[in-house]
C-alpha cells in the first residue's frame, strides 16, 4: 500500500464530508453518516498498517496477526472517539445550531454508538482486506491461504 493511495482515499472521504456538510446531506439523508464512518474506520485501519507495519515496522501482522489486529482496532476506536469529540465541539461551539434544529439522529447516545460501531466495522473490513493483501504479497502465486 502506498502513501498516495491513503492520500487519495482520505481526500475522497474529506470531499464527501465537505459536500455532505455544505449540502446538508447529513440532515437530509439519515443514512449518509453510515458510509462516512465505514470509510473513515477503513481509512484509519489502513493508516495504522501503513504507519506501524510498513513505515516504522513496529508490528508484523504476518507473525502475530491477532495482536496486531487488536491494536489496529484500538487505534480505530481511539480515532473514532476523537472524531466524536470533534463533532460535539463543532456542534456546540462552532456551528451554533439553534436548539431545535433537527439532528441526523435525535438521540445523540444512539448516534454516537452507531458511529463507533460503523468505525469498527469499516476498520474490520480493512483489516480483512489487509490480511488478504499480506497473503498475496507473501505468496503471489497462490489463491488460497
């Protein structure tokens, strides 16, 4: 995986987020938040593998996959928590929406937990894709593994 791929991926996510914010897609389409968190979780997991396995070589998922994916999902969860804090502070202090403005989900606890779940699902899917990528990279002549 290359830094270029990660950059293009995050630019697509960022562009969708900006469009979604300016065009009110988060409020108009209640489902719009879900693919955004799935993609964000996937991107964070891939960033984890790029940084900590390929670049700094802190982890080696070929040798200890279970430990590495546990730490990777923890990284996804940490970034997801930080993003939820960003959303809260943005809504409370920057956007200053009036109190009766409809939110994508009226119960913020349910919305936050749904966001965390989607972050982790996206991260898990990226981890499975990474596992497939690692197997192909180690032995490119096999389709099983």
